[in-house]
C-alpha cells in the first residue's frame, strides 16, 4: 500500500545500454562486479532528503513551484514525506539516504520541541530502515536557514547562537547514531562573512575550531563509529565561507589538530565555485588523507552560483571516479545526490528520472574509471614521467640528505642542464577518451 | 651625469592635493607623520625591476611594444638598465627595489655563467645602493620563464630541474644577502599542473615541501636575517598552482612544519584571481601569523587573467592599509609595485607617472586607514558586536570547559533563543566613506 | 501623524562633508548648482519599492529575516506599507519612486482581482504623490515571481502565459500613466532559458519581439508620454536571458524595428554579471542612442550572482556619472536604487542609512564627473589622440570615398608605416584621481 | 621525399572504436555516410596554420618551448614550414587548412615586401593544393601581433593604421581568392579598448563599420565567391572587444546594413569567455541567419583566458554538432582547429595525436547528433511543448492581429489562468545521454 505519489511505479530495473525505457537503468547494474566489488558497493548511492523532498522550487526571483501534499509544516506532512521518500528510495534501489533535521520535521516553537519532533521522525525512519534495508549515509543539522543563523552558527558574534547550534548538533548526532548513520556532516553555509567590516576573522575562526572539537569529542563520548565530515564551499550565501575548499579545510584542521579526526565531503558544484575541477579536489583530499565522501551535483559552468544540478557528463564522472578508485574507494562515504530538480520539473516522475539518469551517468563513469585503472593506462605514463626520481641523487635531495649548497655544487660540478620532455597532455586526453 | 632616458627629470616632490603637476606627488609626503611614524616608513615603497625594466610589452597575441636601449641581452645592456633603474628609484624617491635574477642579467650559456653574471650585477647594485641609499626589499629567482621550467621547478617530474632550480636559488639567496635584502621571495609560477592526467599531486607537493625546507635551512646557514616569503597565486600560467591562496599556503606550511619560518607576499591581483578580496587575504594572513609583504598591483575585475595594473582606487587602498595597520604594519615587508605599464604606454614618462599615481593612491589609502584606526571607527562597533563573548558562560564554551552535551543542557534548561541583531553593513560602509 | 516605523525621524538634511551625523547628507545637496542645473535634477534619485519594502530578506539558503508589520499579504498591509514608503521618500527627500505591481498589492485570487487591487493602491499613491510631491519614475510588472512565469512570460511555450502577461502589463501601464510615471520598464527576468534542450530560441525571440511591439503600440494608443525601457541582464535566475546586455538589446531592437521606441535601463550589477564595467554599458548605450535610465546597485566583484548592494565606491560613481553627463544627462530617466539591504541589516534605520550613504556616494561621483567634464580634462587628450582623423585622406577613407584597393594604393605609394604613440592610460587614471 | 619532421609517418587510417593505436582514427571515417552525406563533408575539418606551425609555445610567463627548424624568420624557413604543414594535412587526411599572412611568411621591412613574400608563399600553396587536393577554408590577416596594431587596426586612433590594415587585408583577400579560399575571416583581436578613458567608443565603432563595408565591397569587386566571416571574442588581449559575441556582432551588422553580407565564425573558447555555452552561440547565430563556420577549440572552464585547447569532451561535441545539423550543416564553413598544443607537448607526434583525438571527438559528436536528429528525439518534445501556439488565438497574438488591450480583454473575459507544465530538463538530458 503506497502513497500513490509516484503512481504505480515498480522498482527501476537494469535493462542494459540499448533500453529506451526512461524508467530503467542502462548502466547501473548493482550486482555487476567491478574490480572485485559489486557496483553498488563501489558507488554507494544516496539520495538527499533536502533537495528532493523539502525544497519547494524557489529561487531569488521566484517562489514555490512544486506542489507536494506534504508542504504544510505539520507532523502529518512530515510522516507523509517520509513515506514518499522511502517509496522513492526503494523504487530506485539506492542503498542510502541522508537528511538535515530541518528537512524531516517542522520547526518547533522551542528547541526542545524541535528536538522532540526530530526524535519522533527518527522512530519513523528507524522502522522504515528496518523494513526496507535502506541505510543512513549521514545526518546533519541545518544551521543556516533560520534567521537566528543569519550571521553564522559556530562563528556567530552572539554566543547564544553558538550554544543553540551546539545543542542542535548534539540532537542531530544522537539521532544519526541511533539510525546507524555512517557519517556525520557539517556544512558551514553561514560560517563566513558578508563583509569584513563587521567581522573578526581570527575570533570567528577560533570559534569554528572549538565547535568542531566539541563535535569530535562528543562523537567519541557516545561511541559514534562513523566519520565526521566537513563540506567545503567557497561562498554563497556568504561572500566568503571559512571552509572555502579542500586545501583551506586542511589548513584549518591542522591548525586545530583535527586532521586525523575529520574528513571532507566534496561537492562537484562547490569545487567549481572555488575555481577548481572536481577531480582536483578529490585528488588533493586523497593526497592529504582527508578524502571522505562526495556530493555528486554539478554546477553549470556558465553560472556563478550553486546550481546543484544532477550530473550528466560521463567523461567528467569518469575522471571523478578515477580519483575515488585511486584513493581506494569509499569506506564510510558514498555518492550522494544533493541535487535539485530544475524548478520547472514539476512532475513526480521527474524526481525518478533525474536520479535514474544521474545514477546511470555515474555508473558509466565508474566503469570507464575502472577500465583505466585496471589497464594502468594512465599510471604507466605517470611512472615513466617521474622515473628520474628513483635515482640515488634524486632520492638524496628529496629525503633531505643534501643541503641547498650541496645540491648547487652537484649541479655546477656536473654541468647539469635539464632536458625538457613532452608532457603528452593530448595523448593522455585521447587515452581517456578510449574508456568513456 | 645621467643616461638621459627620462630626459632632465628632477626628483619628484610633494606639492599637495591641489597640484596639477603630473610629475609631483599630491599625497605621498615621505616625512609626514602618521600614527607616530613617517609615511615613508609605513608604506616602504618598492619598485619591481621585472615589469618596469625587463618586460617588453608582449601579450599572448602580440610582441614587444617597448623600445628600450637595453633590450639587447648583453652585459652592457644590463649595466645601462641598472643605471636607468636607479635613476628612476632616485627620481621617485622610493626607498626600495626588488628583482629576479633574470631581470638583471642576460642568461648565460651555462648555469655557472648565469651565476657569475648575476654576481657581477650584484657588484653594480652594491655600489649604487651605497651611493643612493636605495635598499633591496627582496631578491628572487625566476624559475618559470625558461623552457627548462615548463613543467615546474621544485615540482618538476625531472629531478635535474629540481637540482638546477636549487642551485639557482642558492645563488640568488647569496646575492640577496650580500645586498642586504630584507626578504627572499619564492613565486612558484610553474609549481602546479596543466593537467592532472600527467601529474602526481602528492609527490609534487612533497617535492615542494622539501625545496622550501632547503631554502629555510640555507637561510639559517648563511645567517640571512630577512624573511622568507611565498607569493600565492591560484593559476596562470598553470591551470592550478600549489600556492593557490593564503589559506592554501598556510596548510602547506603547517604540513611541513614551516609556519614559523615562512610568511606570505600577497598580491592584490592574485587575491582577485583566487576569488578573494585583497583585504581578505591580508586579514587572513595576519590572523594566521604569516603576513609578510604586499605586491600592490591590481587585476581588472572584468578580466580573468593577471593584468598587473598599477593601483588607482583609493577606497580599496584604504581597506588594504587598514588591514596592514591592524596587523602592526610592515616589519621586513613593504609595498612593492609588481605592476606593468599598459603595453601602449610607450614613453619613459609613463613609467614615472604610473608610479607617481600609484604611490599617491596608496598614500591616500594609508591616511584614510590611519584615520579609521585612530578613531577606532570600525573597532568600537566590532567590540560591541562580539561583546556577548565576554560573558562567563561564553568563555567556558570557547575555552573547552563545557562539552557539547553540557552546552545542550545549558541551552535547553535556560530556554535560550537567540535574538538576531542588525549587522549594520551599510552603516559601516558609509563610515568608511567618511575617511576616503 | 506618522506610522512610527522610523521612530521620530526628521527629514535628512545636508550638513556638509565634515558632518559625522549618520542621518545627514555630507555631499547630497539638492539645490547645489552643478553645470547650471540643480544637483537634484541631475541625479533624479528614486527608491525602488521592491527591495526596500517588499523583499523579506530571504536568499537561496535561508528565509525571511526582516520583520515588517506589513508582511501579511492583506490590503491593510499594503496601505501601511505605502504609508511607511512615502514617509521614507519624504525623510530622504528623494524626488522619485518606482514599483512592480506585485510589490504594492497582494496577489488576487484572479487576475481581475489583482488588477482591481493595483488600481486601489494606485489611488492611494495618487493621493500621496499629490500631498508629498514625490513622483513616479517608472512602473513595471512582476512577470517572474509567480510559478505561472517559471518558463518565461512573453517567451513562454504556453500562449496563455503570454496573454496573461500582456493583460498584466496593460494594467501596469494604465496605472503608470495615471500616476504620471515618466517611464515604463520591462525586466525579462525569466525571458530566457534554463536549457537549450527544451527551448526554441528563434520562436521565443519572436514572441519577445511581438510582445514589445504590443507594449509600444499600447503606449501610443493611451498617449503615454514616457519612455519604454528594457533592463538588460545576462542570466540569473535563468541560465541565459535574452536581454543579455546593452549590445544584445540593441540588436534585438534593430531586428524588430524598435530602436527608436525603446531605451535601456542599465543596472551596475547586471553590467558586472555580463562581464562589462558599468561605464562601458553606459557609454555603449549612449553611442547607440538608447541610453535611458540607471539602476544604481552594485554587485560584489567576487560573487557570481546578483548581490544588489548599495553603491559605495566613489571613483566608480564618478566614471558612471561622467558617461551620463557626456550623454547629456537624464531626460525621463533617473538614478534608481534597486538595492537590497543586506539581510542582516534588520533595523528600520538601516534602510535610511543605506540610502543616505548611496546618495552621498552618487553626489560625490557626480561632482567629480562634472569637474572632469567642465575642465575637459579627459576630452582634450581624447581629441588629440584622434586628431589624425581630421585629415582629408582620413575623412575620405571614413566616408567611403576611397575603396579598399584605393587605400592600398595610397599606403603603398606613400610608404605609410604608422608610428605608435603612447596610450597614456596611467596618466589618464591619475588625472581622474585628481577629481575623486 | 618528405622533410622527415614527423619521421616516417604513414597516413592516419580509420581502424574503428576498438583500435588502441594512438595514430589511428577510431571514429573519424571520412567516407561513412551520415544522414545521406559523407562524414568528411559534414565535418569539413581544417587545420589552422597559426597555432600548429607558427606558435612557439610562449605564454605570459615564459618563452618559446617548441624547437622547430623553421623558426628562423626567413623565406627558406617559411618554405620548410609549408612542406611540413602539407605533410601533416596529408597524413591526417584533412580536406582544409587556413592561415594568417603572418603565419606563413616573415614580416618584410616594408609592407610591399611583406605582400610580395605573401604572394610568393601563395605560389607555394597553390602548387601544394594542386598536388595534394587540400583546400583553403579561409585566409585572414594578422592585424594584432605587430606593435603598430597595439591600439587596434580598423579602430585605431591613427588613420594611418586603418590604412595600413586595409592594404594588408586587400593583399590577404587577393591571395585567398587566388587559392580558392571558401571564406575570408576577420578577427578583431585589438578592435576594442584597454581603457574607456582614452577611447571614443562611438567613433571607433564607426571606423569598424566602414572597414567591414570596404571589405565586403572589395570582395564583390574581385568576384570573391566565398563568405566574409567575423569571429566574435569578448576580450583578451583587450579589456573589451567590439565583436563581443554573436548577439553583439548581429547588432553591429544590422547597424551598418551588413547582416546579409557577413556571417560569424564561432569559437568554442570565445563563447565560454563571453559567458555562453558553445551551443548557445551556434543556436543564436543560426536563428539570426548568420551562422558561418566554427573554430573547435575549447577553453578550460576553470581558466579565465583563452586556453585554445583541442576538444576532448564528446557530449559537448554532440550538442554542438546538433546545432550545426539543425542549421542545415556547413555551406562554405567547416570545423577548424585553431587549437594550440600545450606548451609542454614538444614532440612532432604530439601535433598529430592532438588532431587525431580532436577529430575523433568531433566525429563521435557528429554521430550522436545525427542520431538525435534522425530520431527527432529532442524535436518531438519541443513541438509538444510549444503546441499551444498552433491555436488560432495564439497565432492572432503572435501575428499582431490583437492589440495589448484586446489580449487583456480576452484574458479577463475568459478567466485565463495558465497551467504550468513540467519543463522535463532532466528527462531531456538523459535522452541526450542515450546518444553519446
């Protein structure tokens, strides 16, 4: 007995590349083995409650376009929303979902009431998880939508907001743990500033450091076994967000001694806004040992704001999963779609179709990436390119056994004049195109 | 007896705001006391040899436009160039200059010859410094123009390039020390990548870390008392440069344990390319304890590449020097113009006029900044805004005396609901406009 | 007897540059004569109802922050809003205001009701205009906020939307005429597309052309003596808006033969989003004969979306008004602030302060511009630069009297080799800085 | 008997998708029939002499990296370059090439000598064309590299430059005609400004209009049967280029009555710099009747300058060729690669590999586009979306038979309230992914 929201939709099946059924997978085949692991276990798809069930279609120049029966800010609406959400998770066959507190329950008139409502929906989720096998990828707290957070949460000039945010996060961590969440995410959407003129950067940065330490300590205290994740974003809604990009978050973690405790949840669109390619952010996080999870929603390259679209470019997915696979794949992380339907995509079917296309796009990307990695197609040229560093002198320089003046003497006495070699970029780009 | 390059120019004098003499200062008045210090000692102006005397006016779609008698790649040319450069330093009355090795001597046919030529010009400079009183703000090595560096210097896949770069830097550090340089700068213009496909990010990052450690060690070894500076830039000529911005450099320094040894030289145009305001980068560096020096050349806001223009917007300068003053002012650093004449500005006089206008613009900015700081115009509202943090509970949260659950209990048992207060951005912006 | 919204504010007075009263003008002195005209009549300031009284403080990641007593979507609220608005217009002493239909009346349950409510508020405005002397700069229709316009108004795939929009515009033109509006504005915020995949560009462009022709015809029919204005914007909320920038609008007008009938309302922030400086758009519009009016709200240079901030940079204002003055000044147009308070600026006083600062900034800019123009400071170098074109041969080339091969013969037989001359950009930039 | 530059390379063959030969085509199969036409005749590939044979690998921070035996600025070098170029054209099997005058001959000491050298190389080309069957897609004049053009060519403040440019273009048109060139291109790389302060926009725009009219007239006079093409670009090297984008060029052509005489050559990278997608510019040009030809070189999405890279993203190519096919395909135009090797791609083989990969990428895109078009996959949903406009009333509105007030009466008397329908963007994106 379903809500009927999606009509009489049956579970989406894999039908292979030749299918022209818009409600079938052409590439996502959960049980298919890729490099010794099921495709499902590689991709670890997750649907974000927020954009799919709580967002109403507004933008800065227009209001609600979606008309969903649960948009009424009541607990009945919240339960109906949960019913529909799990119907979609099951129809899609995704193993995971994730949520903000504000996505799943109406705001209470007091914090206590908000928390009690969250707990109540937590019970609903627990039952649904048990029944369907869908698991929680991560929970998080919305510390940016309400006007109390307009000047930040942890970094607010008002310590009451810090405290209120802390209490909210505690409640969200509690419910995340209860539901077996595999990660806990912090997105500091308002942790930043609108103008430096009213901002004490140093002070706010320290507030943020303390807040994160509190979260890490509490996770240990309650025995939360999952990963704490920070989601970098450079700006919007703020002019500057403190968690600008992976490199910035790394410096922040190092500064507060948390680089072993916290990893990053990288969003494609946020990478773009920060002036990076997605694969850059992935590769950097992996090289720094802080790669955690991904939000697979893209930004339009011609738009300067966060468009949060479903992915649709296979070659880009291939490069992204190539970095994921090189990093050893996901552990607690996964591929979450924190993507919004376009606000003109009014029909329930659009929700299904958007996820199906995105999952197929990722599956194609993963297969291409696995092909490249399996063949060591890119790795062999890379090893060749750096082969000179295997030399004894090179190692001595790198390990610090030679000082600057010793290296200088070595160069001058041996008349070393480097011989430039082709970087072969076009060859490597063509090579990637064999796999996508 | 001068070269005559600038005609019979006399030293540029301060004539006050009402002067309409294009070859006079209207605001830069070296001896004027600002907050108890001479204006000259606040601003510590420096002219970059590179763009003013070595750049020939080319861009990606066109070649040389400037016709200078020293563009002949000979040592005679190099000496003439030095004569003209010091004539300009004296005419302008700037206390500092700075240079890359490649700016001041023709490349030799071997490294040994390049170094010997650098040393020879070093002698010329030493004599001129003694005679004129002009001092060296910093020296640096050009590790990006020659084709041997096309794939990076310290981060090159070829260890011979690493070694060659190391030997080059050693020579530049030697001459910098000999000339009493107050800083040594590293700009890693090719330390980055064109494509991730041929790049081992982790490995290259470690090469960069080792290289920097070698430089720091060598500075100690030779008793170089100045500051080692890294100049962040996000990209161009590379697709991605490892020294992306201040936050990225900070994480890098922390990772290699060099955050006490190295500071940053921040360029306005590079801040813009990285998606930041200049004042953001300054404020961040100050808050992290790594603020060193500035390159005061702006980028056009509508251009996506490094336009390196002379500054001309007084309100922007005011905000920049406000951060400099708040950080305690320059110690070894200064205000360097690494700015290029527009390639159509062919006349020798254009060189003078560009610097005069830039210096005046900075002087006006400094005076406005000192006014704001002296009146505590922005500081008082800031203290008021964060005043809540002086509270005992707030301090307990910040110092780590309260855990997340204790804070939660505190919030719930006291029914804390924060009261939003105006951020007063427009008020503060108007207030700044009283000073500029 | 006032609403008390602004407390007991008295009219804002001019107190001169030395005033530190945040509720006084330091530069805006309405009666001051500038180039033979009152400052007020040069600037023709206007307040936009929309952002100042109807916008609630939301952004894509957060909801309402402002708490205004009229945010209740009733006609009582609408009347209270009008009372407060006119209190502010009078306090500021601005001669003009402007509005969208949706700003001033709650949406009705039918179009007929919406129109009747608009007419009712029209009566309120008429009375207030008569009493206060405040005039209507322009009226416009909001054809973008309601979900019916999600796929455009004139360019909607559904002709019912075209028709509905046409009926709405007719009503807005009627009330604009009745209130003596000096212009009628069209901003096509949704006239564009989200994806080319579902868009027939050619067809939609023709719909837009027809719609504009209908508006022009109706203006004539009802004897509307004001100017019809299009407000260009490149994107946001759409991926691409058909009225991208001034040059695009010009091509569109030429295509539909409307270039004599319609002018442009240029917004600083929209210029920035399109990759132009504000002064470029102004200069281009003037050179094409379609300059109409300006929206003086800036975008943050580091943000890729429409931040609609109050202006605060005097040198930029100077360059803008320089173009306005060169174009002969405003006729029916004016300086409208379609600017939003920052969403943290909660206090009624912030509304006043923001406008005061903006008006002062514009006044300083105007004075600087008038100074430059009066002295012909920039004009003389310009005439000198192009002086060669006064030559007979040059004029023959330009007028078409010489053909390409005749010019070639002329060049070859006279061995013409051009002599590059300095473009003197830095000199001219310094010169501008004498005036700001 | 070859030059040996490419070693003993044999002609590149089509070997099918499974080939892993880097010197074979996997998709480009010239004789394959696509929609009734040979693939070769659809794509009409052309190699740009400029970037492939004349560019030396410099960028703003570094000099020459390529070492080609013809980089000696002699006529012998020019002949060797021509030999190698035609060897590559033949090896690749491209039907077309194109060139600037400055690419193919060393600059003379006088214009007469420059022209005579161009004519001499013209003879060489004529012979090679006859022998190889390779044809000239277009010729053009380099009016931007030499310092005489630093302030523009047609739009220069100095009429001597206008004249010199005119004489140069005449010579280039002559040789283009002689060689059977199918188009003549104008790229106004310096037709724009660095600063408005020294620019008379209106005057320069008129100079540009006259220049273009002279070119059009001369083409008729000499019976040049090809198409005159303008290549839009928004900026770089200038701050603003008058031929900003397709819409701007259209307005310019309309203004000077040349919209029937001149079409556009659209470059992917230039579209990106102007804030547009490539397919937007193609669709717009087609809808305006001015689509001519394409330069298929991409920009890096994270870089703000013209990176001129070889295309490598198949889905993007599919959308581009979809617009080309919808526009009826090329007539005189073609697919030109005005792309640069990365400056680290030193080897002759890199030149071949870059073109091979790009051609394969285009071929795959074309096949996908033809599939979509053949199935009317996107066209059917589009027709459905706009079907309402087939209605009588809708047509009456569109044709101008109903006035604004008549439409209003129609809406009000019929209580028309539009019913929003899904825009189905995600469905359409998935649909495209079936074809790529």
